[in-house]
C-alpha cells in the first residue's frame, strides 16, 4: 500500500510541477526580465519547458514507478495455509470431482438419504443427482 501511494505521489508531483511549466506559466515572470541564463536550458528563451526535458521527466517518473513496483515483487505477505479451515470456512469434498468445496460458497447442493452434499459446480450436482450411488460407493 505504501509503495502504491509513493507511486501516485511521484506521478502526481511530476504532473503538478511540470504541466504548468510546460504550459508556460512562468512566461509572465520572465517576459520583463528575460529568462535567467542558467534557466534557459530548462525553460527555453521564453519560459516554456524544453520539450526534451519534459520527455526526460516523464521517463524519470516512469522509472520511479517501475523501481517502486519492483520493490513490491520482493515482498510476499505471509500466508496461513490450513486446508480444512480457510478463514473459518467449513470445507467439504465434492463427491463427484473430489474437489474441496466451501460449504458456504458451494455452487450447488444436493440431499441424498438425509445427507447433504456440496458441489463445486452445477455440472457436478447434475452428475450426482443422475446416479448418486456411483459417487458414494467409494465413501467410507
Ligand atoms: Zn465438482
């Protein structure tokens, strides 16, 4: 989150600083005195931003964003792996495809002989309903 904020800050900063300069906002300040010699390289003779420098600044801003994003790659949030309680969810096995299904998020459910079954998809439920015994014979 911090890196994203930094990226936004730099993108924002470059734009805020450079767009008015590029738009010639400094022009009125220099029109009487002329652009100081030291600034002429940056601002040109009339207070407009040198287009090449604008391009450079944009490249620099991209580099800032990219290098910040690269730092993100090195960061991996610790993951708690617990196959049976994913965030307190009740996990059950889809009898058709043997996939783990969260009871609360099951795509379909079916009741057979008083037992409730959970399915990952409607296709699995349909297959089960057609011939429940086929999928329950392996059940211990
Ligand atoms: Zn399934």
